[in-house]
C-alpha cells in the first residue's frame, strides 16, 4: 500500500527537524516534492501569525533573526522553485529545525489530519 501525501510530508518534516548536518538537510530539501516545500511554508505562516503555535522565548529570539526569510516563505508572490532555493541555502537551514520543532509539536495533528 502506497503512503499518502500527508504521511510523506509528515515524514519529511520530522526528518528535517532531526537532521543536524546542513548538507544533508539541503539535499533532502532539493529532492523533496513540492508538497513538502508548501508544508514548510505553511508551518512558517502559522508560526509567523502565531496560529496555535507555542513559541518559547529562546526560539522566538532565533526566529526573529531570520524574519526576512520567514516573510519570503510566507509570501504568495515567490514560486515554489525560488522558495526551495531559499530553503537550500545556508541562511535558512540553521533555523529550520527551530521553526519545524515549535510548529510540529502543536500543529502536527492539525496539519496532517485534513
């Protein structure tokens, strides 16, 4: 039985949250389906808007340093291709686990139950 798109997205996001090596993380993002990139952008949007996401002060401090990148990911204008390219660069990779960690804990059931 083939895995559904939701299960695949969830597996990718959990893996990206745990990976420490930035090269590996960049390679995973490069080969990930567009739906995974959209899920990351959705997590960034919900975190930015504080929709059901509980952020600790230490995490908030890390995320504030990358506010421009988060704004780019949540914007509707850039293409998925350009968002993927941004996610692959070294500037975004360090805060990606913080972004995913804070959101997956609280949004996991909501993101993948639909």
